[in-house]
C-alpha cells in the first residue's frame, strides 16, 4: 500500500507572509532552497492566497482598493528537485488541489484603475470584490447570487516589498535589486501560469535553467475563465496542492522544448457544446475605430457584449465582469486572417446560472444582490 503523502512545506495564517522564510515574491537564482524533493516523489505543498492574506472575508472592497501590489504573489519554495540540472525538463503532475478545511472560501476582485486595473478598467475603474463559499467542486457567492461556477483550477525589478525567503540581509538586498517579479507568465520557465486547464490531473513540462530546478508554487485558483479578465478575476484561495515530480534528463534538447508545455487533466467542467452562449468580438472598438487584426481589442469587445447581455437579468456591470473572469468561460481566436478584422469568441456556460439565460428565455429582471464597490477614496 502507498504510504502517507508527506507535506513538503506548511504555511501560517497567523504570521505575515513577508515574515515567513519559506515564501518569496521575486524570481532570482540565489534565493535559498527551503527543502528537497526526489524525482518520482509525491508531496503536498501548502500555499497562501496570492495576496498573502491581504483580502478578508467581508462586505467591503476597501481591502482591494488599498492593496499593496508590490507585496503580492507569494509563492511557497523554492524546492530543490534532486538531480535536476540545466537542460533537463521538470515534469509537474498535479494530482490534487484543495482549499484548507479551516478556510473554505475565496475571492474575486476588480482592482482600481490607478492600482493595477484590469482588462476593462476604462469601463469599470473602481475596486470591487466578491466572496465565494466553497462546497465540494461548486461555490456560491452572496455578492453574485444566482450563479455557481466551479472548477478547481512583465514587470521590471522593483525593490520595495521584495521577499526573498531564507536569504540573509546582504543577499536579500541583491535579490531586491535584481529579482524578477513573479506575477507575469515567463517563457523561460513558466512563471505565473494562470491557465485554467492546468488543474487536477494535468502534467506540465518545465525547462530547468538552474541546478536543483528551484521549483515554487502558489496563487491557487478554485475556478477561472479564459483570460482572467479582471486581473484578480479567478476565485483566489489559499490551499494545498499535491504534486508528483518527474525529471527528463537533457529533455530541453532531446524533446526540443524551450518553453513550458502541458497536457490538461481529465477533470473539467462538463457542459455540452450546445450549452454555451457564445459572444463574438471584432477588432472594432466601441467608438467604431478599426484596429487591424488586433485580437486584444476583439476579445475586449466580446467581453463587453457578454456583460451587457447579463445586465438584462439584473446583474450590475461589476458583478458580470467578475463572473466572466472566474467562471469556466471559453475564449478563443476564431479568425486572424480575414483582414482587417480579427474575430474572437467568448463562450458562457448557461448551466452555471440558476435560471435560463438563453436568447429565447423570457426576460424577468431579478434582484441578484450587490457586490461591494469602492467609492474610490482612500
């Protein structure tokens, strides 16, 4: 029989994230390892939410408005993967992701335009927040009632609020000056892979560039839509991730893999193809200006069309915006060659709602509560 899976690292809810030596929020090869993991071993790793506990379970968006972004994105690690060397491929097989039993909730947020913003910050400039309560693979929100999404799923160096784990004072100063932010995705080793398919059962192949690989993990999501459009738009949570590690020696050269590659797991939301209401967006902005094959403009238009549609059912723009960011929507580039307009699509699963949102459905304006929105003052 297999033995008990060991916890490679625990975290504390009682100590500030910036004082926990097994966390860090910068990338730098000199950050000391906190522990070792053998290839073939399966371990549990505990993680705080990406803000390090700055966001609270309450009915105010002031903590989103006042959040200090330079403190964000705490990761647990780095871990030495024994025997790994530059040129190898690290195989990361996620076998489970769970919230903590004592903290079965998460949050979505819209950051104020002057403090991070988001994909639609010109339209929704104020900070807003929604709290989600977990129940197995589902969740509900008192701030966006009537929906139940569920799918357990580059900045320059900046010295202020850098956290370098176990590094001593001199090394901490060096890492603060040189360390890369952990928030963006990065082609060389993955970085922040906010991809909703990288979930339970997925297998990711990461290039190794330093001895020991120095693997870190964090920023867990309960659910996320393609694009995570409101920046803090997934359902963010603290929790435990279980990973089996593998190693392919000389894999970068022999497999011709220079950037991360992954295989999704078998666990995914089960909505039939006909159960998505799909909105099209084109590279023509709301003023009518055409942007030649601009897929970003096109996807923004698809999002805005979906938000306006959901407003018919009583949702505010902020509620709909956050819902599109955390629900398992499907975003895609439908056409990128028919000049001059790029075409994108946003597929919204109708079955996450407790009422019929189809085009044919009778419009009954509901009262789906409200989400806290900051008044913009500090």
